[in-house]
C-alpha cells in the first residue's frame, strides 16, 4: 500500500472544514506507483474540496500493523476495497511546510 502524507487547503464554503484552512492528510492507494497516480491523487482531493496540495512524504507499507491510529487503519481498509482513500486531520494547521 502506498501511503502519502501532506497538506491541502479547503476550498468549499460548506462542510465540516472552514474555507481557506490548511489541514494535514494521509492518503492510501493500492496502486503503489507514485508517479503514475499523482494526477489521480490531485483529482481525488479536488473532488473532496481540497487544493494547493503539498506532498511531504510517500512510503510503502505492507499492512496496517505499521499504523498507530484506528482512523488510519480504517483508511487503509477503505483503500483496499475502493482503491484509494484519504484521512484528513480535523484540526487546521497554522503554517504550511
């Protein structure tokens, strides 16, 4: 499983996030070819209302035992069934790397 971590800015006027706020995310993809899925990652996040995407880290993990939070484990499982999933941190960040 490819795991991508980064930040993105919320663009919508609705939903649980405030427009303009930055949040960290963790994205899971069963397609482990980073270069091949970059456009899909951007499209997926854009569909959910996120833009100005910055990818800080990408790594491969064999299974969810390397994940330390139940929400991340749920994201991992969702990606197994849907191909890709994203977990957004609920708390906004004040600066972007």
